[in-house]
């Protein structure tokens, strides 16, 4: 998670410290529970129940777990694809995924589609 937080200089150290305080077994069980369901909204809600994990960080977990169906979300992607300048929230991520899926032929992972649509990094 450290690389996702690098742009947040003021918050990065605090978030990382907070994440290290959470027992690994707890994180593992919550993550496993999130992947038992096939509902993106519920997966995001479950992952964000882990202290220190907010919606943008939860999208990282989802994208690493299943890059065919999920992409890492951030405010730059929201601006590029949805025309909104706002922070990532669960409801916005669901709209973002719908937009990426509409642009995908079905044979490419969503993270690659996201990168092709908008490359911020």
C-alpha cells in the first residue's frame, strides 16, 4: 500500500503506521470475506472496514486480486473518464467500473483499459 500513498506525503506515514497496527490475521480474514461475494459494493464496504483502508486503497486490493474485473481508482481517473473532479467514493467507483467495462472488448484486463484511457503516472 505504500506506493499508493506516496503522493499523500502528509498522510502516508500515518496511514502506514495505522495499517501495521492491524493484526495480519484480521486483514487476511476480512479480505477473504470480501472475495467470497460477487458484489463490488459489498466488497468495497468489507475492505474499508479494515482500519486505514479507504475506498481508493480498497480498489488497489481488488485490482491486484482480479485485474480482469477491477482497476485501481483515483481522482484523476474519475476526472478523465467521468468528467468529475472529486475524491473516490464507493458509488463513484461503481460508475467508473461500468465506464471501463463499456470501453472494454472483454479480452483485456480492466487495469490495462484504465491505463489506455488515461495515464496519469
